[in-house]
C-alpha cells in the first residue's frame, strides 16, 4: 500500500467537508447547479480535479468512477450522466449529456444542448426571446473528441472527432470524423 493509496481517501473526505456549504446551497435551491459548477471549475491543480470529482459524484444523475474534469471544465446540468474512466479537458463546457465509459474529451470543447440553439422569431428582439428547448446529447463509449470541437448531435461508440470540428449530425459507430460541418474521413479498423 503506497502513499497515494492512503492520501486519496483522505483527499476525498477533506473535499467533501470543503464542499458541504455548496451541497447545502444547491440542495436548498439557493444557488443554481451551473453557478456552483462554474465556481468549482476555477480551482487549479490536482486538488481541483479531486474536488470536482467529489462534487459531480454526489450531484450528477449518474457519475462513474475515475472522472477527471480538468481546470475550467464544467458540467452545467445535474441531470447529466457520465460513465467510468472519463476525461473532460480544460475549458470544456458540457451541457445536458449522457457520456459513455472511457470518453476522452479534449479542451476548449462546447457541448450544446442540441441543434436548436438559435432564436428565429422576427416578431421580437433577440434579447426578448426565450431560450430554445434543451436536448440531451448522447456520447458513446470509447469516444475521442479533439480540441475546440463543437458538439450539437449524438456521437456513436468508438468515434474519433477531429480538432475544431462542428458535429451537427450522428455518424455510424467507429467513424473518424472531422470538418465544419463534420464528415466521415474514414472508419476505425
């Protein structure tokens, strides 16, 4: 049994104690979920990763083991589910989503809650229109998403998404997709 095996459980207990006021503020509906998640995103280093792991494990609809949410990473909806062994990179914003096991999500990625993110009425000013409907995005297992991608549609199991891609439709499993909008480059063998 190494030092890490002893310190990690202690870090979880300390994180839970430090997060207690945030749990109370969220569960009593004083603060919105996204507000607290945004505050916790500012905590740097591995300590921030552990604190975010504890926060999400107690507040998400489902949170698997070994979730790693890097600096400024943020999951915005408590109704989101995350599988085991998932990595969410720095400055990544996850809206309403179901993320499968072993997903590697790089940095500076935005998960929109569906494609209907635009206001369309000419009868009202943009600022007077309500937000469009929120849709759940499904991210399959064993998915890799490159830096700077914008995700607006489901991503099938085993898919690799090139950096900077805009995914606006779902492709077959084990595809390698890239571009604006994303297209199939080839299949994973």
